[in-house]
C-alpha cells in the first residue's frame, strides 16, 4: 500500500462541505432553500455540509449556480469534489466495519494529530496482533476465523501510518489499569507491553500513563479520540464510540471541553520517561508472577 501524498478523500469531502456551507451562508440562503433547489432533503444537505456524505457533481453545479460562484473558484470546487469522490485505502475493508466506524478510519488516516485517552484497553493503533484477536473474541464470541483475520488486517493497515514517512503526532493517555488487565493471557500481555515500550520510543509518539495514585481525573468518565487535520490550528473532531455506534462531536463547545479534559489529565499523568519505566516494571512483575 503506497503512502498518501496529500489529504485523502474523507478530509477533501469535509473541506468541500465546509466551503459549500460558507458560500450558502454568505448568500443568506437557508439550508431548506438550497436543498429544495437541488432536489434533496435538508438532512441530506446537512450531512453533505458536514462532510459525512458525498455529493453528485450535477448537484454541486446547481449549488454553485444558486450561490453565484464563477470561475476560477467554481473550477477549484469541482476539482475538490472529484478528489473527494476517490476511494480511500480503507474502502477494500468495507465488509469488516460498519458505516459509523468507516468514517472514523477515513478521518484517522488523514489526521495530522491524534490525541486519545483510553481507560480499558490499549489504543487500536498500538495493539499487537494477538491482543487484537483476544479483544475481538471477547467482544464477539461467535466471530469466525476468516472475519477475525480481516479485522486483524484492517488494524495492521491502520497502524501503518505510525511507521510511514509522514506519521501523525500521536498523544496517548492511558489508565494504569490497561497495563494490568491480562488480555489474551500472560504471554500475549507481555508481548503487548514490550510493543508499547517500542512504540513509546518513537519521536512522534507520546505515551503517558495516569497512575492509580492520581485518583479521580478529568478524563475518567470515558475513552475518546481527538483528531486534528493538516493546517488546522486546533482539533476538528472528537470521536466517542461503543460497540454499537459512535458520536462525532464538532461544536466548538465540545472541542473546548475535551481539549481541556485531555490537558488536565495530561497534567497529572506520569511523564514519558516515568511511563516507560512503569511499563518496564510492570512487564518484569508479570514475568515473575508466571
């Protein structure tokens, strides 16, 4: 799989939607009016403007006419629309993930910065193959071996970004409990802890543990991921999921809330060196117990 050379289709679709919304609002046209003009329902146009749904080129041309957009701006938007319609690498894994997660994978693939807090398990981008298998079998006891291997392949493909020549900045806060939960058994967990040590040494990865001694902290109510896209000054999206669905939070108030929670939790977490020391000590302690 070749490395991307620029923003992928998910971010392009988002950029297109934001620009279409800006143009509509600049002309004082309501979403209902614009939707009626192109023959779609207002919720459909809302999803287009949020970058969650593609748009036909014919409908883009109609909107550009309505918003009185001419060349060269119109040409640039039509090129952007073409780029937004391209298939991302993750499209070939469409049979292994629901729509709500497919959207996240596309956004994750284009993010320049990824922040995550995890309370129960190792973040997906840092999981070993056997750890992935153990988590998937626990969550889906009836999963077939073929389905399981497809999930493992997808996880590996997502993890490639951390190893390529243009990786994202990856900030991880992790509850200490994650290090002690014996996922997959002692051997699997030992390999997972060793892998965390290796990944934490990468210059673009910051892995910090929130120790039990901290007690209550700002992020303990639940895991989340924050994504920042290239050339953006702040986080663009907060992703919160469970096994049946996900929320994509993009309002400024939500972004401010999760940014503050992450930073307050980071302020009480062990620093990177102390976190690596704790990883090594936990690995030794588990080895002695076997």
